[in-house]
C-alpha cells in the first residue's frame, strides 16, 4: 500500500508501472502496423530482465500483457496514448517551444527518439533511482536534445528543483503529465497544477492524461480484492489513488488556458482502433480516461 513518504526504484511500487508501460509499447512495436514505435522500450525491458524481458519473446505464462482480453487492449491504449503525446510535442516544437518538462518521466524516451529543434532542453523529473536506471541503460546513446535530470519527488518542492536545473519561467515551456495523476491524491494533483500554472508563461503548453474516479465503494472493494491477488493487475490497484482535484481542462481553463479534452474512446476511433467490450475492467478504465491539451493565453 502507499504511504506519504514512500519511494521506489524501477522494479518496485510505482516504478514498476513504468516497466509495465514500456513492455506494452515494446509489444506494440512488434505489430505489422503499430500506432507508435518506441525502439527504446524493448531496451529498458531487457535491461530489467526477468518477466519484463520474457514477455517480449512470446507466451510468458500468465503475464497480463499477453492475454487476449486485458493485455491486447492495454497495449493498444498505451500505443494510442504515446501517439497522442508525440503529436503534442511535435506541435509544441513547431510553435517554437524549446523547454520540455516531463513530470514523472519514468521510462519516457522522447528525449532520445523525437526530432527536437536545436536549442531544445528536456527536463526529466522523477525519483533518483528511476532516473539512474534510464541513464545507465542508455549509456552511450546520445539524446536528440539537451537532457537534464531533475531528481525529485513530485510531492516535494519540485518547482525549486526545476529552477535550480536551469528552467526559465519567462520562456515558453511544454509540460506533460502522462500516466501520473492516478498515483497522486487530489491535494497533490492540485499542488502540481498550481506549480505548472505558476511557472508557465504565455505561449506555454500542457498535456495531461487523467481518469475519472470510480464510485468509492466499488474502488474499496477492488482494492480489497487486489490485496488477495498475487498478480500485477492486483498490485496496480494498491498503488493508485481514487481521487481527482478537478478535471484538468476545467481547472486550467479557469486560469487563462485554452484547453481541449478528448475522450480516449474518441481518440481510439480517430486512429482506427476499436474500443474494447470483452474485458469489463479494461473497458471501464478506457471509458474513464481523457486526454487533455492546453495552451496558456
């Protein structure tokens, strides 16, 4: 279970979810017509070893990512999410933004795989041991932008840590919170949004993935069920907070941002992927997710 001051590396607690997502991206890249290709996702999984490497090479026992219900749809969800945020960053770069801020960067490889314009700096914020794993795994690989690690817990004073790493609040920036909000209680989400708004000057951009909270009783029942399950899906339920400070589009629109919210189901349809109906849990999850992008006026 989570606690206020918990920490993790890449194979434990919240850190392990980054490997789960990387494995999904690597499996998507194996398809004949993938929605997105992250060639570094496989590198991370093989560096971690164990089930994270085994799942890429064929049937891996009861690994959930290889299942025809949850796994197939979760891989598609991660691919669509990757495609959406890749497009967001390309648009930000074309608009002249040269400061990129990745909140809870995890195993995001965009500093290495996207074509960034000259003069771009990518700030990656995450737990120290998560950043260390990425750095050591990609040692010898040159990022396509200036990459700066900001080792900080987002529940601490991350704005000061970001400023100390060279971030300039008077220059436009592009922010991302991908696969993050679900791991923060509502108060921490509010603090995060407030920090972004305070440090982003006009012309800055933001992209967020958010999920609508479940009914409280249903969530409590799911967590209790997960406590008795010895599998990755069960462990995930014990890591998340079923809270939301406010829908992101609403929160930022009220503070001078032009925001657009896209239901994940609508985005899946736009990229030619069907919304699942054969797994109740993943269907409910996908229907609860919204992708948000915003520009500060």
